[in-house]
C-alpha cells in the first residue's frame, strides 16, 4: 500500500478592496515536506475581475502573482526570500497580509502525490470545475 503524505495548502485570492474583504480565488500554493514539493498554480480571469472591480489594476495583479511564483520556485535572483528553504518560503507566502493578493488560512491534508493534489485543488478551487451549480 502506498504511503500517504501530509501536505498543506492555501488558496491565493485577489482582494480588490481590502476593506470590503471580498475576493476571487486565483490560485493555490501547496507544500509537502516529505516530497520536497512547493508549487503554485494560478489563473487570472480578467473578465471576471473587471466585472467584480472595474478599477482593478490587472497588470499589477500579474506582477504580484509573478513574484509569488518566483519565490515559490526558489528563483534565487528574484529576492532574498526565494533563497530560503522550501518550508520557510511556504510560510512566507501564506503569511497574513493586507494587500490585493492574499492567501487563505493554511489547510492540511494527506495525499499520494503532491503534484496530482495541487492540480485537483486548482481545478476545484480556482477553475471551479466539477462544482455543481
């Protein structure tokens, strides 16, 4: 029987007006220590975001998400935070912040394969596939 691995994940949210606490899910970041796995997936539904908040700066959203991606990937030239070990990068990415790009609280779970799990969460929580309407 295949071993189950503990993983942690958070949903990446776009919060156009922080004071209103309204958001749209835009991505998922997942960390699994045993598999030495830290990845994120994101998708910016520009039409939905503009409908939600017409004054939102979409290029800025891509810049923030790109910085998240570089830190997640450990791109050493991007920042000192990207040089940190995987666990510390995950904790930094999921720290509470009051910006237009935020994460949910961290959720734990068990999986066979972290790469499969991030795809599943991404499709369910961001693309909203397989959710009855």
